C-alpha cells in the first residue's frame, strides 16, 4: 500500500523547505519515495511542478513514473510526463473514483492549493509516520492524505499502459 500525501502551504518558502526536508528524510530512511513533487500555483492560477528527477525517485520504474505523473496531473490539472491527457482522463476517472483518489479527495486538494499557494506531494511506499510528522511540523501546512492499495496501483498502471503517450 502506498500513501499519497499532499501538504498545502500558504507560502512557497514553507513548501520549498518541506520539499527539501522530505528528500533528506528519504536519505535517513524515514520515508521511501515512489514520487515527490513541489507544486506552486502563481497569482494568475498557473501551476508549476518541480520534482527531484530520477535520483529522487529511487526504484520508480517507467510505469510507476507515469502513474505518479498522472496523479499530479489529475490533482492539479497539469499535463505531466508527456501523457496525452484528453483521452487519458476520461479512461482513468472511472477507475480512480473507486480508489482513495475519489472526487472528495481531489476537491480537498483543489481547495487547499489555489492561486498563490504551494504544496508538496509525497507518494510514499514506506513511511515512519511519527518521525515524518515530527520532522515536517516546523513548516506547518495542511495535510491531505489518502492511500492506494497494491491492487489500485496495479489497476491504474495497467490502465496507463493501455493509453497512448506523446
């Protein structure tokens, strides 16, 4: 089972500090990442995504990378990792709504990460929750969390493998 954690911040500075801390926590084996992104929404509502690249996504294969990219895109409506979103979104939403990424979760993320705000998106396969929470507490933020079962992940990766890429 993997946890998808979105931590929303009022300032980009807080989000960047938390983003850097999560990378440090991975090195300390407090979190095992399957994906990590810093998402900022500027004053005009335009979304920007930064991720640490392959080094930050240890163990993330092509299908897993496409899954994380799709999750970011679905949560923030950002075309990501070269996926063709038009047909992809329609095909995936039916399956996604049966997982922890249901419309209620997506709505909470959308409300928390609006114009002028930022978020750190953590996709963790293993997490020492108490140490993780303690390390990120100084940054504040609003935590929105859900889980994807192994079966949910396999289904979504299978669905992605059936979709065309750009």
